């Protein structure tokens, strides 16, 4: 880089990165950082804070917090899960998203470190997008990233919470977007769409995924399917009468974790849920509104892994 390419912004971030490294990695005090960088202690303090605010530094808690580990083990035992991760909760914000996103990213990172080819399938949603944002940049051309459902909204626009493309970019891996909308108009149209070669390839990859990460949606009037316009208020009321409590990649299910036989599910274009598989199907979910949906997904075997918050784990076990 020539000197002409330097800007005040890059210099500022470079200084923040140096300060962040000295503080979080090398263990220097702020006085030591100030001396080494030739700045005042107040400037060193601002640079360290900037390193965190600009996401130049990501803090991961490695200490095995006993209470969270106990809750994770209890969830595995109670619901027969392959894996469970419980992130500490802030008492003043018990369902803060950052904690479970960091925990899910750590699990995903361990899978991606494999030198062998791994197929990772993803749902959509805020939790999965946040998980990908917490993942460090990696070079993993041996892996494949595939979406379990289309990312097209009712009006044809793309959902802002698609995680597949972002993950593929972050790790340098090939990706397979799901080449269909979320819903078909009817069963005949769905059969025709899923008969396309690209759709068949994507569905096959989803069926063979070594790791599937999904979100869980509640089925009240705040449900993503309703808010995004896929289900009208009348349809929501009909599904409520049919016992709907949750949805995973748009598949609506009841309190026993059984996908409901209804007109809506007969039009869902998403890849089938991998029920009964011995491969990890992990939900990244928390929150009071989602408790019935999370519990039902575990009871019915729709998922065999869970990353959640300490507060949600306590409610699920309480």
C-alpha cells in the first residue's frame, strides 16, 4: 500500500487494532499501551473501547460456567438431545441475542475446522444471521453451504435475514441457495417446482447435511410467517385451532412436535425436516414467546440439538 492509500479512518482503526491486541491478547494495562503507542492514557482507553465497538476484537468466554453446563446436561437428559449449549444470561436482558449467537458460532467453527468435506445447511432468521456474524473469517473451500428454504418474501424481495450467502462469503465455500419461493400456490405447482434439477440437487444436499442450523418461530400474531405476510390473520387463527405452536423453516407443527396436515404445509416449498436423523439438527432459539415452540420441537424430535440462553433453559426445565 502506498502512502496515498492511507486515510485518517484506516489509521484510526489500525491504532485501535494495535491497542486491542495489546490489551486483550498481550495482557497489557492501559498505561502500558499508552507508553508503547506514544499516546495519553485517555487516548489508549478510547482506542481499546473502539477496538471492541468496531468489532476488531471479539470476546469469547472460555471458562466453563457451572450453572450453564448443568442446564445443558439437564436439557440433553430431559429431551434426549445429541447436544445442548446454554449461554449465560444478563439478568436485566435475559434473552439478549448476542450470547446464544456466540455459542452457536463456536459450535459451527468447530465443525468448519474439519479438513474433510462437510455439508452445512441453514434456515433463516435473526438468530442465524447473528450467529454467522460472530464467526471468524475462515478459508474452507472444502465445505458446502446450503439453504433449507427460499429467501423470497411475498412481494418478491429477499429476506434481510438470509444466512447462507453470508456464511459462504465468510468462509470462502461454495453455496447452494434454495431456488424456490417459500410457498407454492398449490400442491401441483409445488411438485413442478421441486421437480427441477436445481431444486432436486439442493434438497438432496439438505438431506445429507452433516450439520443443520435452524431457527424456531412462534405461532402467535408476532410470528415471522404472519409478520412477513405468508399467513393472514384468518389463517393464523385456523392454525391455532389446529394446535399450531411453532414453525421451523416454515413447517408448522403442534405441541407434540408433529407437522400439521393442513393446506399451508402442503404448499411449503422448504426442504423436508430431517426428523429422526443421527446428524446434528440444532436450533438456535431463546425467549419467552418461543418456549412452547422450542419444547415441542424437542419433544417431537424435529431437532436434536439446542443453543439457548440460561433464562430460556431454566424455563424449559422448570
